[in-house]
C-alpha cells in the first residue's frame, strides 16, 4: 500500500512539473504597456509614490526596468 501511494504521489508531482514547464511564458522584448482602458495605465504626469520609487529602484538594479522603458 505504501509503495502505491509513493508511486501515485511521484506521478502527480512529475505531472505538475510538466504542467508548470508548459505554461511558462517568455516576456516579449517590447511589452508596450497595458492595453487601452486598463486600470493600471502608467501616467507620466503623476509622480511616483514612495512604494513605486522603491520598486523602480529594485527593478533598475536588475536592469529589467531600463530595458523595458527603452522599448
């Protein structure tokens, strides 16, 4: 009985790994921002909040934000 449970759990685990590998999306080179009418549209006329500045600093350190903004 114990061997059956271990085999079923292993099968389920490997299935979940395969599912995760097949649903991974690769970001495009130029994401272009959210679609029109999206509630999270970036507004350049408003200053960033302290949390947004903190997140921007973290992303800039990794280089992701600079690449995204260059588009």
